[in-house]
């Protein structure tokens, strides 16, 4: 979808979308005169706008623009208007235009009512951002062109067109990060092995984004035995990818934020084999790594004044004669020994080594990991929220607040009570990788990871198992990869207040 911002004048032809609020009023603009306004008001009344639940209502051709077909767009209650709602509206508009197979359309955006406190340029950008998110499709493997995905020219008509165009650049950079994450998650496992993932990172042409990749020999030499163990059953060996972006002004130093993303490019469960039903979906078990990649891309492209490191352990978890066995004991990079009770609890194993390596190497100011870690999280929160676990209340609150400034990346807090630690005690090692009872699975997984957080380090774990992949289409995302976490991490990195220093936030 090609989105442009133009001055708020009624077009000469094509499809015109006109936003209306529940009280029947439309966005005010001096370009609509009294007669034109009367037409919209009367047409809306005739369409019984207040009683219908439809988001889009046809109003017919305009008598004063006979080549323009008008459609009313329901914007809801004035008091509810905010950035997230505008993005959702944009996504709904994208879906509508694709269903209508409309090659050219325009949305007449005027000045929002003052009580919304959303400037016209930002409002236009939020709608455009949502439309771009909703229009995303992963169809590179389709041999027949899908007519519903035909390119659409979508103009947003706003009195602040020039300002919106300038502001939208940073939204586009965020979109690039989200699209990259969605593309990575959508790739089938045969097209995204650990090495191919690493190659894609090496080929990123993003200024000031440093890329380092450790191969299987380097991983083993450094003592990351948990990563080695998980990957040893696969034909494709593991990789450890590191992205670093430092946008701090010259002469300013600060410990980086460390983002760690689980990167299981395919998870069969290993010897503890998963059921065959929906096993193909396990290509998305690297969504945490994809989110970290997307966030680092967005921060770098927008030249944000932050210092962030992303670490991604990349593996395939496969059954074979060389695979790790249930019951094996492995010595981690931290020195702790781990009993591998279940080889399908592999994500926490690779994260444990990656977390320790990141702390030892970069001395981060705070650590956040993202992982499609537990099926239990899907049952607890479904696809609406991801779970957040933390050893620091302030960090947890900052992450939750950052999620509230996004379209869909919302978080819900879970306990980290020591009473649950007895569930991961091993009889023969320091710790076991699953609970001794089939309960509190997401909590015990988080407590396992906490064992690999060094004393005094602020840390949060995000379990995105239910939110990284959608089984149904949403306004800002089609069915499939959501890109969950990219926007969240980006906003968090900007809003975070290290050592009491004030953070800042952009409008995306």
C-alpha cells in the first residue's frame, strides 16, 4: 500500500473516506463548506449511522463531486480517541480497501476535536501507521498473484500534510523493524536455519548497527554448553548473533540496555518430541530473536540517542542420535549445572547461556529477554497480553507503561515468589529445566532464567508465546506473525530512565 499525505481538499474522483464520530459529527475542516457539510450530515442520517454497528457505511456519490464515491468511517467516541485507536482504525481502513479492491482512495482527515489532544499531523501518521501494519502480507512463496493484495494508492488528506510527511519518517523506520520481524518469523524452517538467520543479520545495511556472529566452535570454546547441547541434534549448527547500536552523543557513555531474544528456528521438541498437530507452527519459536532484530533496526534507523545490545542464540531443536537426552546434566556458562528433564524446554537453556554471556561481556544497565517460552502462557493470557516477570518493580512498571503506548504489545505482570523455586530443584544437579509438577509452568520457567541473572542486575523476562503468532486476522496484523515486541522494545528504550535520568518518548 502506497501512503501519501496531501492537503485537505476534496478529491476530483475516486473513493473518499469521511470519518464520523458517534454523535454524528465529522472531522471539522475549512475546506468543507456549509452545503457540503449538510450533504454529509443528511447522508449519514439516511444511512442510520447511529443504529448500525458497521464500521463503513456507503453514502453514495457526491452531488458536488459526481466522480467521487463517499464512505463514512466510524471513529467511535471522541473521548476514546488516542494513538492506539487511530492505528487500529488505520488497519481497518486498509482491510476495507483491500476487500473493495480499490486502486485509489483518500481519507479526509481534518483537525481532531481539541479534547483528544492529538495534533493533526500525528493523527494522520497514526492512521497511516496502522494502515501500513494492516496491509502487511507475507506472500513471497505464492506463485499466483492475489488480487486482494493489489497495490493501493491511499492518500491521507490533512491540513498539516507537510508536517505529517516529515513526522512519518520515524514511523516508517519502525515499520521497517516490524516488517523485518514479521518476515523472519514467517519464513519456513527450511529457509531460515541458524546460519541463514545470521547471514540475514550480516547483510543488514543499517548505519551504526554492528553485527557479530559466533559459530558453533566459538560457542563451545566460550563454554556455552547449554546452547551447544540444544543444537547438537540438528544438522544445522547453532549460532550466537550480537547486534550493537550506540547512538549516544560523542563523549557520553552509558551502560547499554541488553535485549536477549530466543531464536529457536525450529522446535521439534527434541527427544521429548512434540505432537505432530501444528508442529509446523514451531517455525515461529524464534520470534523473540526477530523482535530484538526489529527493535535494533528501528532504533538505528531513527538515530535514537540510546545504547542497546541485542543477543540472539540461534538453534534448531531436533531429535537424532546426537541429540541431548532427557536426564543429561550440562554445565552452563555461569558454572551452574542443569538437569535436562525435558528436551522440549530448550528455550530457557539457550537463554541462560546468552543472558550470562551478555552480562559478562557488556555489563548492561538493565536486561530484558523475550521468548516464546511456555505453552502455559497461552492458556493464561491467550493472545491479548504477554506475561512479564521481573526482579525489579520499577523496570517492570516501565515495560508495562511502554506497552500501553503501543498498538498491541501489552504486558501483564506475574509473580516471582521464591515459594515456586522448590519446583525446579534437581536431585543430581544445581537446577532442573522443568518443574517437578505440571503447574505454574510460566513462573518456573522465569525462575529458572533468574538463576542466570547476576546479583544487582535489573532484569525482566517477557513470555510472548501467546502473542508472537496470531491464529486470526487483526486490524493491524493479518493472520500469522505479529511482530510483537518491536514497538514495545523501541518505546521502552526511549522512555527508560537509567540511574534516575529522564527518558523521552517519540510519538510512534
